[in-house]
C-alpha cells in the first residue's frame, strides 16, 4: 500500500502519515511533485520489458505528450541481481537531477524520499503508483536490501539522470520505512 510520511527535518517530529492516495497526491503537489495511481496491466510476474512498455503504450503516449518528455523504458531489479548493492548505494545518498525523475511502478515498491523546505517526505510507492520528482529537488531512493520491482522510467535525456550529490547526511538521518 502506498504511504507518505512527512517529518520536520530539524526536529524529526512526524507531521503527516497517510495511506490515502488522494491525500498523498495533495501533500506532494504542494511541493511540486506529481503522484498518481494508474491501473496496472494484467501481465505475468516478471514480464519482459517490451511487453510492459506495450501494455502501457496508450497511457504513456498521453503522458509523454503532456509532459513533453521524450521516451520511456523499463528497468527490473530483483533480489538476486548481482549489482543490487551497488545500484542501491548509487541512489541512497541525497542528490538532484537536471531533469524530472519519473517512475511508474508496474510491480514492486520503493521509497522516494525528498528533502524540501525543511521537511522530509518519504513516499513509499507501490504497484500502480506514478511519481514525478521535479528537476533539482533533493532526494534519495531506496528499495531495501532485497529490491524487487519493475518500473517504467520516463525521460527526455538520460544524461539528466546523473545524480548530483549534495554531500548532506540526510539519508542517514532519515532512513526509509521500506514495506
């Protein structure tokens, strides 16, 4: 189930905790983050990336036209992936990107944690969730020690995905609440 937890970054006081998708969307919209629930395509678990893209093509075409993003692809990460630790470490430190980071969870879950205006927003995204983190918003991502997800990634230019690390220790001070 999707969940949003918001803390005061200075005091660590919990300000919001909700599993209501409408409330999650409203809280995130207030900081410029798009959150939506999309119907999930009926595909077998672990379907090939081409099949996943094809299943969402109509919805993706509308989204791409609306956002003026260029294209989409699919990434799958499983607990037995040999690079899972290195991939996790790459995005577990607070960073920004030069373009929006858009993900739709076809399967599985992960946490996008944003540090904005003195608050920390932990968006636990699950199957059916779309999240779009605007360019230059400080954040980190974690899917735990045993990642298991299939996500659509939407982008204009893949160089925009290069993480620009802030040097902050926020990710250590606010570990995600996986699951």
